[in-house]
C-alpha cells in the first residue's frame, strides 16, 4: 500500500483500521475491567427492593459479554489488517524484530535506550523494535484473555457452541486456575495501559514526531533518522 506524504514533512503511518481498533480496544478494556471485577467481587450493593436490583448482576454479565464480542471482533479485524492489507508499519512483521539481523540491532538499540545506556532514542516512524515485540506479547495476552473468558462463559451451557470451542481448556487446567489467569491478565493489561500512556508522552517529547497526536490523525512528522524507513522515490529508483 502506497505511503502518503504532504508538504508539511509528515507521513501517514497509522491507517484508519489501526486507529479504530486501537480506540475500540481501549473502550472494551475499560468496560470489561469494571464489569469483570464486579462479577468476581461485587463492589456495588444494590437493594433487591429496587426495580433493577434482582437483575443487576445479570446486566453486568450481559454488558461484559457484549463488549467481549466487540473486543474479539476488533482483534480479528486488526489481525486481518496486519496480515493482508496494512502498510509496513501495521504489518505483523513489525511485531517480530528479532527475526532478522537488522531487527535484532534495532531491538538492542531500544533496550540500551530504556536502560539508560544510550542517550538518544531509536527514532523510527512506526513502533520501535522493543515496542513492537511488547505489542506481540500484549496480543498474545488479548487472545489468552478471550480464550479463558469464553471458556468460563461456556460453563453455563455445557455442550453448547462455546463449550465445543473452549471446553478443552478444563482438561488441561482446573476452573479456578482459569479464573485466576483471567483475573491476573486483567491487571497486567491495566498496568500495561498505564505504562503505555506514560511512554507515549515521553517518546513524543523525546522524538518530537507527533506520536501522541498520530493515534488520532494517523500522521507523524519525518525525522532525519527515520527517513531510511521511507520507500524510495521514483527518482531514487531510476524512474522518471
């Protein structure tokens, strides 16, 4: 897919499906965390004399399941875009930097910067190598969370659709271990979200490339060190 440029020295990095699924995931994680924690530990006491009282837990479970379906739809769209349709910065290849010598070199640079062994950040247009690898781990947690969640949900209807797809989980681990994994991954994702916001603002200041605004607009500023990522122009290829 062609990369778009304008006269302001910017590059269109994050396409609409990437930005859309990002914000859908944000909304889903917030709602799923609040409702999921309530299901495991009801922190709101509702009187059964209220009209909605007897159905409050049921409503929480319904909202949790509804947003779980939205979340998995968002994940599937993002996976499709990473494999078949996205640009070079949205590709799944950005998530496995250790697969090539160049990627391993960039991964080393990112490690050195985050451990204060390098003054300047590794400036790139997309994710730096360490961030890309981190997102690969997060995607794995997303799918693990989805699997454990639907496995727990399947227990209300043994032999049903979701039981057929996920019931095998309970032949490997017991029910309580699945619940614990589902609960702990929630906290890991919350911790990641806090660090993600902090590091996004930090890198935006360090690299001055419009990182934070890019997740809204899709555009990032070109910096000298990142020009090597840009596809060659026609004149550079010997064309007209």
